[in-house]
C-alpha cells in the first residue's frame, strides 16, 4: 500500500499497563517439599506468591482449591483484546490450561510435577470487557502416575458457559 494514499486515523493517546510480580523461584523452591494440594492451598491463603503469569491476565487468582478441583477467577482488561475488539482466545486458553493443570497438581504428592501435554478448547461465547469477572473451574477426570486427564470450563458471573477444555498432563517425579 502506498503510504501517500493512506488516511491517517486518530489513534488517541497510547495506553499502558504495568505488570508487577514476585520472584517465581520463591514458590518453586517451596513446592519441592509440599504436596500439590498443600502448595496450591498455601498460594490460595497468600502464604506463597502467585505465579508471574497471573499478573498478566486480569489478576488471575485461585478462588478455591480441593483435591482434584481448582477454581480461578480473573477480570480481563482491554489489553487482552484481539484485533476485532474481543478478549483474545489465548486468555481463555491460558485460564483453562491453568485450572486443569492445577487440578492435576492438587492430586500429586511432594516431589512430583506435571506438564501440559495437550489441551483442546471449545470457545462457546465471545468474551468482552462487559462480560466482567471470569470463573474457571478445573476438575481431574482421571488421575495417574504418568498421565492425568482433566476438564475445565469458564463461566461469567451470571453462570453462562463461555468455554470448555479437555486436557492431558504428563506427570513426572
């Protein structure tokens, strides 16, 4: 496209977002001697810092944790918008990957870790700024010593289902 023939659009003033996080090795060191449930519970109680990624996505936090089930919440802001003015699906995928992985983590003994091997996400409704707070729930469907399976869902504050996921995690220790 010839730049001489383009019309300049008033973009307005640029916006910014400051992201602040704690040293992630603090929590990682503590995790080595704790079961997954104890570790996530300590994070939920504020005894351990949240992971740095939580600061990127609408202050993503653990709302509740039990063995095999974890709930997170977040409130996306416009910095998560895609080019067509909706919250990017990557935020929903990250939220679902987090709750399904943490649900698996909550079933693991001390000295055992996990990694996401696969996730399939179904986007059911658009997420916008006016959607408000997102609630994501992850549940283990089949625990395992080498591979574990979980499912997740995201709902808005009114309970509308926005996205679902199925996840496979590799367990190692």
